[in-house]
C-alpha cells in the first residue's frame, strides 16, 4: 500500500484480499518500507508475517524479496 507525498513514496506491507484495490481495504498492517533513505528502511513484524503464511497467504514477489533482505540484515 503506497503512502507518502508526491515523489516521496513510503509503503505499508499489508495483508489484503486478492480482490481488494491497491490502496483499498486491508486486513492488517504487518510492516513498512521506506526507499527514500540510504540504506532503504524495512520494518516487518516477522511473527505476523509467518502467521499469515501459515494460514495460506501468498506474498507478492516484492514483499517476499523485502522480507528476505530484512531477515538477512538482522
């Protein structure tokens, strides 16, 4: 889910239904991503991320890559 001002994007990592719009209804916010700082800031609630994967949620490729990078960085 995109937030932030024009040309200054920030993103929320959310759990949503497949039918929902990009910035529409969501079930839960599980993290955030700020690409404007160096290095890019990723904050993820890994406990909730793993829970949603356990109940059948499918992460997008972008979210999967962000979480993988976040977990590697510590």
